């Protein structure tokens, strides 16, 4: 039983690293999400979604929404920002760059 619990814990902790950077208490980082061959544009759009207590999640953090908000038709790249405190409050923001 102890070996099974240790194995489950190890596998669970390993999978978190594959998902992205996660701080147990505090997370605030930006990572690249997508890139195209289009040149860097002057327009920037953002879209975000929020989660509270891991119970309710709301918002539209879609790339399409962010691009439309800024009038972008040619996306050059997309960044993803994650902010979380104790996993009780989490905000994910996608920033789209392009022309």
C-alpha cells in the first residue's frame, strides 16, 4: 500500500511539470503559446479567464477573442500569462501580437 501511494504521488507531481510552471503558493509567469511566420505587428490584444476556488471558472481567454479585440488579422505570436494564489484564485491571460 505504501509503495502504491508513493508511486501515485510521484506520478502526480511529475504531470504538473508537463502542464507548465506551477507554484504551490504563488504563480506569476508568462510563457510563449504560439508563433507564426508573420512579422511582428504593432497591434496587441488580450483575453482572459478567471477561476475562483477551483469551483467556478468564467471568461473567454480565446486567441480569436484577443485578436478581434485589437483588430488583428495576421497574428505573429501569442503569449500566455498565468497568475495564481494558492490555487484559490487563478487568472489566465492570452496576449496576441500582430497586424
